[in-house]
C-alpha cells in the first residue's frame, strides 16, 4: 500500500497543493511553521478521520474558508482508489470514493492505513489516559473499520446518560421529589452494549500488541530494561479461566491469549452501573465504562508514568508505534491482516521525530523502519534525516512544495 498523490484545498495553511509521492522514503524538508506537518496530518486524516494534533475538525479548515477538501490516491495490489473528504465546520463531513458519494464519511475507513510517529507520542507515556485510549481505539478502527460506528454510538450514549444523571441528581436535591429513572435504565443497557464491544476489542488488541511492544522496546533501547503493558479497567473485568474465551473483540485476531467475551463484559457493566447508581446520580457523571479505562505501561516492573526517564519514555513511545506497525504487517499474522491483500502494509509517517531523539535512538529507529514500503519523514533540516533513510526530497516553504530530486 502506498499513496501516489495528495491534493489539498483550504486545508490548514494551504489554499491548494498537489503532491506526487512514490514508494520508499520521501523527506519533507523545511523550517518550522511552513506546512510540513499539515501535509502528513492530511494523510492521517484520510486514514482515521481524525487529527493527531487537534480534537476539533474546525481547526483543519483554512482561516476565512468555509470548508476544506482532502484527496488521496491510494494504491494497493496494483489498484488505485481515490478518496475525497470534505470537511465543513459545524456540519457532518462528506466523502467520496472514486468520485462516488458514500452514505457516511466513515465508509472510507480501511482504504488507507497509516502509522504515525510524532512528538505528541511522548504523551502516550507521560500524559493522561485519554491519549492512550485514543491510541488503542485508532488501531482498533484500522483493524475493524466498523468499530468507528460503535465508538461514535458510545460517545452519543455517554453524553445522553451523563445528562440524565445530572438531571436526576438535580431532581433529588430539589423539591420535585424522586426522579423518574426508567429512561436511565434504557441508557444503561445501551451503554453496556456498546461499551462491552469497545472493552473487548481493546483487551484483544492489548493482548496481541504485548509481545510486539516488548520486542520493539528491547530493539530501540538496545536491551536496557523490559517493557510490559496491560489493560486497566474502571472495574474488575477479569473472569475465571473457565469462562474466558479466545480473543473475539477483533474477529480472528489470533491466539495471543484470552479475554472476556462481549456478552460477559456487558453483564459486568450492567452490574457495576447498578451498584454505583446512587453515587453516579449524586456526582452527575458516569463512573464506569471504557471512557474511564487506561493502558497501563511498565518499565522494569515500575509504572512508566512517573518513573521512566525522558529517554526511556521516548523509547517506550516509539515501541508502541513500532508494535502497532508490526502487528499490522506480520507475515504469519491473523486473518484480518492477510485479508488486506499482499500490499496491505501501512504507510509510515515520521513527523519531526528525529529532532526529538538522541543519536543512538535516531539511528536505531531509522535502521528498523528503513525497509518499509512507504515512509514519509518531515524534518526542519535535511541533516536531521538519518543516512539510512536517504531518498527523494521535497522542500516545503511558505505553503509551497518543490521536488528537489
């Protein structure tokens, strides 16, 4: 898989740009603030319908414009697909595939797959749980695009249930008597149904990622310590061994372990919501569900957050990205990898990462990824790009792109 052409209209700083790309390594070189990251951000948006930099799509539209358009030609197994996404502030985005409209923008998910390394990745280790949850959910959607709909449904249910909890709390504290909780029961069931699918998928993913993270960290750090990861739930979601089932959250994810099935997780979520009902109404928030879970990371038996040095944190962040790339490309991997075809390897994007790394980690990362099918590297100066990643160069200056060689 590779991207052969990228076209932007009113996206970020670009009024318009056309960018031809090829397999192998391509470097985008230019001073900070000239638009390099905007280009790779657009590719990431095509792959995930989200930005690695901001949470709101409105920031992606050029100031003064009413909409932005991103087009990418994606080649896989010798066949090209043109994906077009129209981003409009305050309205649902629209998408087309090969010039034909699709019912929902998320129908384009799965055509392009990217794995992006960025300076923001340090927050995967040092930051808040929401960044780690987003990391897991992005890979879940790459593997199973239909999960984008489940995640969207869960967010909608969570907002509605939270509003009802606040209303119920206000009624109980006021003079209107006891609140009518029958509607809340309905939303409990909806949250448990969607939440169980998300938790099952995440746990399956963590089980599949774990050996890759351990191996990648050993490579990047050159054997300086051992990394471990586990899924930390807002309640005890573990089950007796005789009730555990093969990894089912991601269909066919492989025999990497066992996780609770979605039905069992749904029942456990219902139990927890019933147990915490009074406390939730008093506080007006949902206290249980995948929105409160975390990815727990360890180095040398200690929590990485708070104990790992800056260099160790960077190595672990790189290991997480490398692990996701390896999981998506392992030749003898599970069925959901081989179903992508012989050319399903994700596009690797390294956005100004090498400037953040010391020489040793820079060389190790370059060595590990040098054989990838398509790699896009952004850097302020050409000398930041390791020799192992020599290839065509594109200069980016003031929103203009120039092919150097």
